[in-house]
C-alpha cells in the first residue's frame, strides 16, 4: 500500500503536470495588459482579477462555451488612456464596445487580427492618427463606428473589400481625401462622412487623388 508521502508526491507531480494548462490564460493576460493602460476613476474594472483561471467571470467580459472572450463591453465607462497591441490577441472577439469614454492615442493596427469581429464601436472618444488599413482583414465586420474622434488621414480604400459591412460612421473627425464609392460604400449615407475635411465621393473612372491628404 502506498504511504501518505508517496501519495502526496504523486499528487504534486500531477499538479506540476497540469499546471501549464491551468496557467494558459493568454486572453486574460491580454485584457489585464489593456487594463494597465487605462485610468478607471469609477472602478468599472474592479472585478478584473488576473489570478483567476480565465477572464470569463469578469464584469463587462463575455465568453463562449469554450471560455474564449467574445465580447468586451466598456461603453460609457468613464475610462481614459489608450489601446495597445495586446488587444489583437483576443482571437475570438466579436464585439469591441468602447464607445463614449475618454480614450485617446492611435487605433492599434493589431485590431486587424480580430478575425471574428462583428462590431467595433470606438465612437465618442479622442482617438487620433489614421484608420489602420489592417481593418480590411476583418471579413466578418458589420458595424464600424469611429465617429466623434480626432482621426486624420484618408479613409483606407482597402475597406471597400469588407463585403459584410452594414454600418460605417466616421463623421466628426479630421479625415481628408475622397470618399470611396465601391463595395459596401455604395450604400452608406453622406451623414456617415460629415464634419471632416473630405473632398466628396471619389469620381468613377478617375484615379483616386488625395488632395493634400
Ligand atoms: C461615470 O461617472 C459619472 C460621474 O462621476 C457617474 O455618475 C457614473 O455612474 C459613472 N459611470 C460608471 C459606469 O461608473
């Protein structure tokens, strides 16, 4: 019969054997890295405990049945700070809802890695810099709302390949150049583009020309 010490050392080996699986929490680590970039004066992120096995019990985070993060709901949360490349590690994310906060800095190009994304709502913040071309990789994207920020540069032509895009709003930014007219851009209303420095729709048959953009 095995002694107590033999049993406990067996149990210890078992724990060591499974520990890599338990500590694989790349999505939780990514969210925690994101949190470290934020100021959160009203403690909206208080439940984000990095010592938990996964982030699925954190408030404002939703997982699927395989414990992959599919939603981040931080709209209207009084958060300031910026986004970072780690957000691109949430490979299963479908909804990125960060609207009506005080977030600034650039939109990370790594958001183009969120291949399951259906909705990206960054409106009513202070985001600056260009709209990353990499967002054209988000083939499931249906809603892209970037209005009421401080974005500059032109609207990437690459976004015309997003066949599923239903709603696109970049109004109230500092964008310049012409408005694409192909693909989903055929059906977006002019209100989606108002209050920028845009030069109107691209003329069919002419090579797009950026007017000092
Ligand atoms: C945001 O701040 C306002 C004013 O301090 C407060 O009333 C509101 O509850 C806060 N929102 C959240 C989600 O904490």
